[in-house]
C-alpha cells in the first residue's frame, strides 16, 4: 500500500463529542447580549478536527506550490510564463511578495516548493525542490501528466504536511503560483460539477474580453479531449490538472489524516479541495474556506463543497493571501473562546 492509500485510510470523521462540548462551552461563556456567529462555528469545527474541547492556539504553516502549465502556449494568460519564476524567487529571496507579508501578519511559517516550474530552479536558496517535470503538457491536446505523476504530486504534499505536523503545526494554509493555472482550475471544477466552460471560466489575472472568449474555448476543448472522470480524483488531476494542484491536495489529505486543519484560499485551492474530496470524502470536513475570489464560479464551487467564505475583498490573487487573513481571524475566535469567562464564573445564572 502506497503513501496515498495509507493516508486516505487514516482520515476519520470529526469528533462529534468534542464538537458538542465546544458548542456547549460557547453557550456557557459570558459574551453579553448576543453571540459571535461564525466565529463560534470556526472553533467548534476545529474542536472536532483535533478532538480537543479547548485547543491551544495552533502553529500555522503556509505551503505555496509552484508549477507551470503546457496550456500556456494556447494564449490563455495575459502574463508571460516567466512570471512563475519571478514570483517564486520573490517568495524565497526577497521575501517581499504579498504572500510573505500576509504569512508574516498571520504568524505563519512558509514553505515554497517547486513542483514543476519550466526553468532550472536548482540554485534558488530556500526553495524546496520537488520538481516532477518542467511543466505539464498542454491539456488542449491531451492529458496534463501521467497517473503516476499525479500520485507523486499528491504524495509530495502529504510528505510536506506530515513533516510539519511532526514539528508541531496544526493548521495549514495553501496557495499556488503558476501562470495559466486558472485554466486548469476551470477544467477541474467543470469536470466534478458537470459545468460547461462558459459557466466555470473566469478572467484569472484580469484578462481582456477577447482573451476570455478564447480561454472559454480552450477550457471546453480540454474537457472534450480528455473526458476527465469526476468519480476518479486521480483521473481529473492527471488529465486537466497541474503539479501544484496535486501538492495542495496532498497537504489537505495529510493534514486531515493527522487531525490538522487546512484553510483553503481562492479558486485554485478550491479545485484542489474537490480532488481531495473525490479521493477521501471525509477530508472536506477538515477544510475551512477563507475568501471569495472574483472568479465567477468560485462561490458556487464553495457551496458545492459545503463551505462558505468568511471574507469578500474582491481578490484576484491566489497566493494564500485570503487564507492568511482567515488564519488571524480564527486565532481571534479561538482566543475569545479560551479566555472569556463563563457565566458561572461571573455569577450569572444560565
């Protein structure tokens, strides 16, 4: 049995007893005249994930997976493919990208991994080298990768999660960098939800109307050429996905198998969540949504997962920026839950 199968077998339902006790504690806290709404939901879910009624404030790790896409040659992006290289370098060399700033704000440590950048990144200090290939193949012509490569990409994410969990991390935020990857996301979400290209394709990094029409055509072509099977997460990933999607899927699964939570970010991380759910349906309960992307299909994609966004700031950025804000919000909710006095302690009758 391989690492992927072993991990899936270790993903269990949430601890209902811990969740009931956490919900009861919220009712017992002296909050004033109302309640804290969704903040209570956050903490109750996390209690079920950890099995702890009063969890400690967790250490957070941000995983940014970077890779290129063969479909770039179809002209679906407004930016050159070299942008993937430049942004990846910014994460680990200058540490001055928005992803770095938000991770710092959230108190999260960052791992940046080369899953398949179309350039030699071997001399970049601080970059984790897990390159599977120099980009995927063009999904408008055939499968993005082999099934074996898909498994390898997921197992890489599992390994990263397991290593960090051993170091004491209990929350992961995931993000990505890869020019043209919203084309793959559109295909992934279209495949799992039986949506056509018009329904699921958005502007990505704010492309023009003309390029958007072309992108819709490319997405539909990729789905028609590959026929990804929505009942088989590995089939969808290998046919229309990317190496970074596999890595993020692996982080989600590895975290869930070890009673840790993953906060997803925007459109691309939501696509990875669908792959994880297809492989291990219980894994979705270990996820927390963060922000609502401007991609047109993001809101209904979250709804199809059974998740709801907490933040809506019109982001078109998928580098774990929204997840960083949500991490801070969750820490606040957990701090109130841990530190607020109970009604009994202040002499108030329930």
